[in-house]
């Protein structure tokens, strides 16, 4: 039975997340790792609180962590690059823009709560 380093496991599991969004079966085939092994690694990572995909393959069903990862990965892309990224991942540009807006709203709300409680800061 092959042994995998922690770094190798993380690299393999990262292929399940954006931008790759590969299925467990695809990763298994590409990496030569058994399906059950991948499911075990994914479940263990989930128990440790790390963002990993569940059984939700549609972007609307993705976890907040997966959506935020996509927002971060696409933040520096221009419109043409964003369109290409979305085509490759089966997303719509509007979805990514909405996730970006949701993320910003969340940050603003947290900042407002912190400021109103006297524990926060206001950005210029």
C-alpha cells in the first residue's frame, strides 16, 4: 500500500476545489489513487475543518469556502480572462461577480459591527 506525504495528499485534494473542480473519479484516474482512499482523505479533511467539496456538484450548491476561493482566484483577471476561466469551470461570469459582491457585503457588515462595538477600525 503506497504512503503519501501530507503535502501530496493536500495537493491531490486541492484538485477537487476550484479552479480545477475535478470529480473524485477524475482525480482517482489522474493520480492513481483509489476512490475509497480519496473519499477517506476528503472526509478526514472535512472533519478537520478544511474546505473540501461535498456531494454538491452544481456551483449554486458550493460551500462558502469554495465560492470564496473562486472569488480570490479570479480577483486579478480582466473580463476576457474571467470569461475564459468561467467557460473552463462551467460557471457564469455573473455567478462569480455575485459571489464577489456577497463577499464584500460580508466584510463590510463585519467592519460595521466591529466599529459600532468599539472594537473595530474604519478603512479610508
